[in-house]
C-alpha cells in the first residue's frame, strides 16, 4: 500500500488547484456507502417480520427500505453532478498547464518530446487522471466499509471473525499477486502501444518518401513487430486477470458454504435468529464484494500511474528563477555581440563573435549553409544561450532581461513560417486585431487585391499545411503577419524565399521606409537585398570573416 500512497501524493500535487471541488463528491459518496451498510439490516428485518407474521413491523421496515432506496437514488445524482463539476474543471486546468508548458519549451526539451506521445497526453492521460479521483475515493471508502463489517462480525463471534480475517488476508495476498503480474504486463502493453502511435506519426511525416521510394512493405515489418509484441503483452495480462477471477471466485464460494453451515448450526442451537443470519450473509457478500472493489482499485491505480508520471514529467519542467530580471520597453534596438561562442553536442558552431547591429539600419548577414546564420538568430531570439560571451540590447545583457519583455521588442519572419488552420484574418488577429492596419500592410506588400479576390476574402480558411496557397502567397501572408507586430527590431530570415522577382522588388522598395523606425536584420542570399544593406556581416564556419559597410 506504500506504492499506492506515493501515487496518491503525486496525484494530489497534480490536481492541487481542483482539490476543493472534490469535497462535495467525497461527502455524498460517504453517505452512499453508509446507506449501503444500513440497507441489508432492513432487508433482514422485513424477511424476519414476515416469517413470524409481524406484518405491521414488516410494513414499517418496507417504508424505511423505500426511503433508503430513494435516498440512494438522490445521492447518486448528487455524486454524478459533483464529480462532473470536478472532472470538467480538472480536465481544462490540466490541459491549460500542458499548453502553457508547450509555449515555454526550449529547443532541447522539444527534441526530447515525441509528437505521438504528446497527443496521447492531451487526450487519454488527462481523462485518466480526472477519473482517478473516483478510484482513490472508492479505495478509501470501501476499505472503511470492510472495517465496519469486521466490527459487526467481531461483536457477534470472535472465532468466526478471526476465520474471516484470515481468509481475507489470503484473498488479498492472492489478489495482489495476480494483479501485480497483470499490471506489469499492462505497462509493457501500454509502452508498446505508444511505440505504435509514434510509428504512425513517423509514417505520416515520411509518407511522401514511403510512397515515392516504394518501401511500404519493408516499413510495414516495423508495424508487424509492434503488433506481435502487443499481442503477447495483452495475452499475458489477460491470463493473470482470468486466473485472479477464477481462483478467488472458487475460494469465496467455499468460504460462503462454510458460513451457511455455521449459521444453520447457530439457528438449530438457538444462538442466533433468522434476522441475524440474513444480515450475516448479506454482510459476508458485501465484505468480499468490497474487497474485490478495493483490489480492483489498487490494480487500476498502479496501471494508470503511468498517466500521472507522464503528465508530471511535462508540467514539472523547471525553469531557472532570477528575481532580478528587468523589463524593457521602447528601446533603441542596438544589438551587440561580444566574444560570443556557442557549441551544441560538443560541436563548435560559433566562435568568438564580435559585431554590432545598429538601429535604423539595414543589417544583412550572409554566409554559406552551415556557416552559423540560423544559430546566430536562435541566440538573438534566446532559443539558445551563449556558452561564452554576452549579447547586449542597448548595453543591457539580454540574460538580465525578462524573456517575454525582451521578445516583445523583436519580431521575426522565420525561414519556414507556419500559418494556422484558420482564416487569414484570424491568423492576423493573433498579432493585431486592427483590420485597417491589416489591410494597410497587405496593400504595402501587394497582396490585398489577391486576398479580396478569394471566395471569402480575409475570412478565407487556410487549409492545414496551407495547401490552398502557393508558397509565395503563404510567404507574403506570413510576412504581413510579422509586420503587424510593431516592434523595434525586425528580423527577416530568407525573406525572399519562394517569391517571384516582382514581389522581391516590392519588398526591396519598402525596406528603406521600414528602417526609419526599425533595426532591420536580414539573412539573405539575394544581391538585390544585399545592395540595400548599411552593413554586411559575412559568416564562415562560425566566425565573422568579413565585416563591411556599404
């Protein structure tokens, strides 16, 4: 039970925000278990009073019995309502926790997370954790019910109580043995299932290669291997679950026959009455039914602990705390690199960089593939941190600035920008809801007419992966969205990618106007863009090889 208690502690931390909402549920459930204990007494009284022709008392017991059944029905409604209230709030809060953590994931953390597993976390695991409140409460209250039943038997006969306690312990030990084995194989089955989910995700990502290179038969062997392992795990789990049911059922039947014999002898010797025998049999059935419920709850808790661990691993990603971080606003936009070096997985990517990106200037970074351009942008965006040296914004070390405050001063057009599966207007609204401003920037980029000619204009839905847009159209909409974030520093990574010459000329025409209020940093291979530069920084194998002013 130590393991179950530890799981409960972890669970409590995970649902900390919603604990109070469980109190009504606990209370109503407790009353329900109390009614379950009282009910057999009145069933026995009704039977005894009818047997001995005490009809008036029998009717009175019938009405009390009816009252108890109505009360239990009302309690069931209250239990369901209070649990539903907890579940929906807990589901939303856990979902929000995970989404919030996703927003703050570093590149290193992102690489550790598998998309298939993440999808599982956001669906099955959250539902599982929500349902565990019911399992823990069932375990607690039915354990108390078992104690109350033993007290009843102890009051009646010590020897019988001792015998039942011994058989109860044997029942629990056998049940634990089978359930532990079933849980062991269930965990392996679930891990195998995760491998299958990740394999499907990998298949979808690489579908084009699978189809064009025609290696689906070879690739399918991976799935077949997962199927075989999963079947083996499932068969082993079911084997122990079936054994548990058969062995324990036979054991309980033998003990029940013994109890009947004891009861009959007691009635013959006039040591007990019919009412007491009926209560004793009803409580015996309730004892082992409650024990079975408790053991099933223990098995479920152990099996579903995987969901708790996975969610905890995600929501408990720790961040460095620094109370001295500053907020910045309305900065000039001067970025300085001083002796900056960076390596990843022991590979040096940037070495001793020293240069300045000045405000109200067009700064262009050039270099071959692998020269360190993308890494440099990741350092400016604080996706990575320098291993040596410092980066400054207007003379202030960027690591001393609150990250959200710092990023509010920067906007970036990534090399591969993502447009969300919603309307063009909604994509723009994520940055700025001013529709007049949206049209103004789209007109500046020459895409307002194109958008207005679409079936629903700005309300046209962008397909998943932007399949209903050309690469050039997608790029321009992404650029318009970038420019809607009115910040001091504007970074454009391969802004001309997928654009025709006419569009590149339009962008080129607007860059001098943009630099009046921005620090502009561009990564570009186009000579037309480079000609506009006030400064060109050439990177070669992670070092600044050429530093040139136009």
